[in-house]
C-alpha cells in the first residue's frame, strides 16, 4: 500500500481514465482491469433486473392459472353457502346449544376441508418470498457496511485535507448545492403536476357509479356492479355487493356504492398506519402519537407538526447523546457531524496521532475492498430483490391493476423525475465541470441500478462511492466528504415526489364531496407552503426504503389535507421509490463532482 494518504495527491491529476492512473486505483489494485470488470458487472446487473421483471410478470399466471381461478371461485361459492348455513345454525344454537353443537362442528370441518382444496395465489407468493430471502441477505450485507464506511470515509476525507480549515469552501459549496438542487426538484415537481393535473383524471366513486349505471336509474343491480370484476371473481364481487347493500333491497345507491356502511376514515386510517408501520419499522402506537389524525379516535383534531417543530427537529437531528445508539439506529447525520469534528481535531495534533490516522486510512481501504467483494454477487442479490417485490405484487393481482388505476399519477412523477435526472442535474454538471454529463451518468450506472434495486440511498452508498472514485474520476477526498452527507440530506427525488404527490392529493380532495363541503381550494399560497415543507421534509428523510411516506404526512399537514388520502398513493409508492432513489443517488454523485472543483491544493 502507498505511503501517501489518500486525498493529498495533487488536484491536477486527470479526472478521466488516462495513461496516468488515479492514485485511488493504484491503491486499490484495480488498475485498468477495473474498468472492464465494471462494464461487465453493469451489463450483468441490467440483465438481472430485466430477467427479474420478466420472471415476476410471467411466473404468477403460470403458477395460478385461469382455470385454477375459476375453480377457486367455484369453491368460494360453496364455502359462502356453507357459511350462510353456519350463520343460521349459530342463531338456532342460541335457543338449543346442545342440539346444534355437532352441526356447527360439521359445517366448520367442511369449510376447512374446502379451504385446503381451494387453489390460490399463495404458492406464487411463497415462491417469491423465498426468492426475496436472497435479496434481503444482499441488502443487509450492504446496509451493515453503511455506518462503519460513513465514519471511516468522512474521517479519512477530512484527514486527507491536512488542515480542517480547507473544509470551508467545499463544505459551503456542498450545502448550497444540496439546498439548490432540492428546491429545483420541488419546482419541477410542482410544475409538472400542475400542468398534467393527474388528480383530475383519476376516476372518483361518483364517476364510477355513473359509468356502471347502464340503466340510468341511479342504482346498481348485481350484474351492473360486477361489470368491473373478472369472470373468475363472481363470488367475491357478489359478497362485496351484499356487504354494501345495507338495506337488503338487492340494489346499490350511490351512498352504498361508496361504502357508507363503513367508516371510510377509520378504514383508511388503519390502512395508512399498517403500511407506515411495515415500511418504517415504527410501532403503530408510535405512528398514531406522531400523527394524531391517524388515531382511531374521531375527536382527534391535532393539526400535526408545526413549521417550528420541523425546524427544531431538523436541528436536533445533527446531534445525539449516544453515538452507539445513533449507529445502531443508522442515524447518519450525528455520526457525520461527530466524524467531521473528531477528524478535524486530529488534523491539528500532528504526529502525535499518526497511529490513529493510519488506522482510519487502512480501515477505509479495507471497507472499500469489502464493497468490491459484495459487488461480485450484486447481480444475484439484485435479481432476488426486484423479482420478489414485483412478483409478489403481480401474484396478488395488484401490479397491473394498480398501474391502470393510478397510471396518470405514476407517469407524472416519472416525467418529473426524468426531467430532473436527465435535465437539471446534467446541466449543473456541465456548467461546473464542462464535461459530458451523460458519460458521467454511464460511469455511475452501477450505483444507479443498485439504487433502483434496493430503494435505499444509504444501502447504495458503498457502491456509489466505489463507482465515483474508480469510474467517475472524482477524487477520494471529495467522495468521502460529500457522498455520506448527500446520502442523508440530499433527497432531490424524494422532494420532487412529495411535492407532486401532495398536489395530486389536493387535486383529488378539491373535487371530492368532502373537500367541496369545506370549500377547499388549491391556492398559490398552498403550493408555496408545499414547496417549503417538501424541501425541509426531504432533508429530514432517512435514506431508507419508503421513509418518504412518513415525511409525506408532514407535507399534507402543512396545507390541511386529510392524512387518510395518502392511501391513494400507497399502492404505487414502493415502485416510485425505486426511481426517486436512483435520482437521489445521481444527485449525490453530481454534487461530489462539483464540490471536487473547490478543493485547493
């Protein structure tokens, strides 16, 4: 290993691969072979993602065929008839328990026997859950690298400067870049959703009722109600029809069609709480405490976190009273602050701390080598991650159906992310670097594909750092200082998504009877509040899968939108999360390249 501390080599070394190899490649032993290996690995990752999507779309229909669906519906009809008999027997048993006990047991046994023989999509779900184990192992192996790599790389980057006072200009540039690109992303999101108006395209219950009411008598019979269901969903749709028909007249009026026999608010609250609990890892009770509107108590009128609370929380996120606790919970911001301060102090102590600085440098080198080992199995891990998520959605019949229902919103968000990913960020790269931004994007392709697969900026961080140094030509000192910070607070894609989703929800709410009853209007002032709140919330979003769902609540609170309306986007959040994470990752890489220009010799 070279005696030169990484980051102290001259700044005038070529940023692209040339006859003179960067010192980082020499130190890691990659040399020119790393470039060829990188291209092959990128191709393998692309192939694995394509194969995973094709597998997830093709396999569920083969494992749960249409004939099996018809058999399942036929058996469901038999089970329903038996359940009706059981309900009648249970009522009779209230008068004569001893005489009816055996009949109830026989009916329960027969229902259980039919359930065992009934075909279902459970086998396909079990298959994709099994595949998902491989993806989870890969994701955990990446995640376990995040905390030690962040600490070691940030410290090594500061130590490589030689003097902590040199941090001023790069640090200021990084902060300005993060804030500027986040604001630009929010503006793009607001413009695209205001122009396309996806919230006005989505079919509301009143429109669906009018479309199904072929007789024009302002009521739906069973045949009209079943028009939107598949042929093998006759029993399920009939059950749903009977559940909604509260007066038992075999007709549904609009109020029954909309589901007035249930508390829509309570149902949606429970759905939102369960999804947030699953994705964030928080207890349902904790989520209800943070967002009182999601409480089952109808009297909850709390307006949620105020702007002052948001600002104070953002400030407190920088510090912790327990470093080990922060590391355990992957709270990167306080770890980064500590690493900067501690390494800055080491730069002032000279030769007295040579042993510590050598340990930090060698630890960082070892961790980056471990990342290279992990990337050898990346195609397999990425295949498992993508196939399990897409396959489970397809097996449940949710993937295509969900896209058809919310397709205009999905398209709007993807267009916005595309404008930022292929327009705003490359333009900034070209302005400050005067180099081809799309060549740099290709060099970062491994990191972008990994970000799409894992949906986690933090888990992708080791790959992003390795790609930026070895293929992007960004100096180690810039990468080690900028990228860990960017993976935590630079959330361009998340900010764009939250702004677009909030406007989408506002558009739907404004046209709903609930919104019209209170006279809700989406004003320019409301859009400005959404822009500011989305920017702050995105900075506070942890770099973990679907953390944006939690911060979305803050954005909705800020403009007084009902929190249960977030259920409109829950079904596609997991899919869009992959695209916005890739946008976040490229934004981090562009930031590292731009900040690299500000380091003095």
